[in-house]
C-alpha cells in the first residue's frame, strides 16, 4: 500500500525532532486551556497558539477507544506525541507507542475569546497502514494564521492493530475491524466537546485529507457514529476502492489466527504477541488469500475498514457515499500525474517516440488517445502523453457524478495540473503536491514546490479556497479564482489549478472514458 498511499509522506523529516510526551507542569503555568480530561498548556508562536500531543482516548488492543485517564495539574503539550505502530524507514521505532498514540494537535489564533472559528480537521495520508500527524508539511500554523481557522490533526491506530477483524472468532471483538476509524470518531467527539475552548466552532467542522487521508474522509461519510461531528468534507486524491466486506475481513482475521496457531478460545494470547509478530502473520495471511499486491491496483484488500453494515454502512466511492452524508458539502479532486512514473526527465522525447511507446498500450488506438489528450490539454508535451494518471482520476469523476446526483449539498471538483518547478523531481503534478499548497507550507516543503513567485501564488490560491470552503461551504475566492460553480453530471465543472486558474467543463471525461470506462 505504500506504493499507492505513501507518496505524501515519503519525505517526512525524522520526527524525533518533534517528539515530546505530554508531562505535568506547574499549576501556575500560563497559556493553559481546560479540556474534558484536564488542563493543557501549549506554545504561542507568530500569533498562533499551538498544542501538540493532547490525549483524546485510550484503548486495549483490538478494542474500541475509551476516554483517556484524567490528569491533575496542567499537562504540557508542546511537541508531537508518539505515533502509531508501523514499519517505515523514516520513523524510528522508539517514537511509536501502541498505548500512547491517541493524541490530537491544535493550532489556533485565539483561546476562549468568544469567536467561533471554523475548524479544519486533518487526516494524514499513508493509506490505512502508515503515516502520522507529525509531518512538517501539514503543520497547521500557516493555515490557522492566514484564515483565522482552528486546525486539528490526529494520530490513530493503523494497519493490523487498527483493522484486524476478530468478530468471526469472538463477539467480544465485534468492532475490531474498524477500531482505527473509531479512533478518528473519538477524536472528532473530543473536538466537539473541547474545541470551543481553543477558539473553534464545534458546529462548523470540515474534515479533509489527502491520499489515505482522503479515503478516511470518505469512510467517515459512511459511518453513523460520525454523523453530526463534521459538516463539510474535502477529499484530495483519495478515491481508491476498498473491497473489504465483513465476510472478507472475518476470513482474513481467521487466517491470521491460523497463521499464528492461535485457537478461537485462546484469543487472550494475542495480547502478549509483539507488534512485529502480528504484522508478519497479517502480511502472510493477506498473501495466502489475495496473493502479492500488484503495484498500481486501484483496489485495496487487507487491513482497512470493513463494511459491516453497522459501524461502516458501505465503502466510499462505490460510487458515492452513504445517504447519512447527503447534506455534507464536498470538495473532491486529483492531480495531473499522481503516482504515475512520469517521462518529464526525458527532455529530448519526441511525439513520434512517445507514440511508439503508447502503441504497446493502445495499439491501433494510439492516435485516438493522442487526439483525446490534445482535446483535454491543448498545450500538451510528448512527456505528458506518457505521464497521465489512470488510477485516481477515473474513480474521482465517477464519484463526483454519482454524489452530485444523490447529494442535496453542493459538490465542487478541482484538478491540479500545475507542475512542480523543481527539476530534481521531474515528477510534474505528483501525488501529494497539493498538500503543501493547501496548507500554505511552501517554505516547509520547498523541495517539492520550489520557492518561485508561482509556487507561492499557487499555495495562496489553493489554501484560500480551502479556508473559504471551511468558512462558508463554497471554495470561491473573489479576486483570486474564477467563480467556482458546483459540479453536476451535466456541467462537469472543474476548477483547474495551474498558472492560470480556470473553470473547465468535462475537460477530460472522454479521455478517462477511453482509458478506463466510467460505468
């Protein structure tokens, strides 16, 4: 799954620089805020109040989250807390903690000042397998300062610890297949109950995420327990199809027990196994059932939320969401190249050479493909022809079609075709590029975005649109973007973020239908 969902986190700065467990401080310490479970203190930097690592829950292995233990005095929360257990090269295992990962981070311009600031609740990428809220690219200070919004981010359980379905072995674990997402719901409940003290409006919460985070946003739109906890949604490059049903997830859970040699009446033994033992057994079980994962597959099988009809009514993007979210305004979109291995480093590539390579895919239909591409992108290059996203974009169009027809709230479509000016990347408009732009964090992620005037301009436009959507339910930005009309099946209206931002209508529908039927 890293190949599909990890792009937005592949370059995370080692988070040991940011890690700091919450600890008690003097009761007289200033800058303290009351929460449901005790007081916390934070920092004040560049006109923004910052709180990191605030506990929102606790949980036993494979069990639903519970309220955290209360604490006395003031708990210092000035740096990111531990992250979920996972195996990645950019996070040291010492910074992961299965018991202490349940924390939120908050950035705000004011504390208990009577203002009702919109809340932007971020869900990190990495599929349902890896990632954390400690990525510097998603630091919320710039967004909070610019838009006078409250930014919240969250850590939650991932991979086998968040999504192992043991319900087929013991009813005690009836919800174990979805506890990783139930953690997110618990964090949203914390936001509802506490964000007013951080200057936020609990009745105006926008959930947003990219890649796996976008998938989590879609999943929340299908969870009854999340209804009423958020009011708008933004999905950035998140439309891969999760195929996990209750039958499949229960079968996988039983296969894990078989791999471990644990009988259904001995499930207590799971509590004593190391994370790495569990993870290996889980990966072996997935391979035994579904084979090795094929890179570029648009579907997910494994440790991901399970559509059980209760906790999760349906999988998102199939083709829309559950009807419980019919009143949720939505922004949804992708980037030009996403995870495709681009040809932008091939500076001397000619149209003839590009067609030769396209012949291996489209054969006698190659000229048809080139014609459709030229209609979608009149200023195309030969490199563009070999670099088009075929994974996220088709499903995003299908979802926008279905949801705009079903939902009573507006749907807004966007498409980032602006290419990174960084020659070192040669990746064009790649998967995750829009994250730094949406957070207005060009300076933090300059190796992706560059620091040209164009880079800052793109970040200003996209972050302003996201802020306005959180405030009003419309991403239009007078003076910076064209009027942004809602998407419908009939108009296919899409905001193109590029050097010149424009609204286009069904600009690539024929191309995507040619590449991958959209039924």
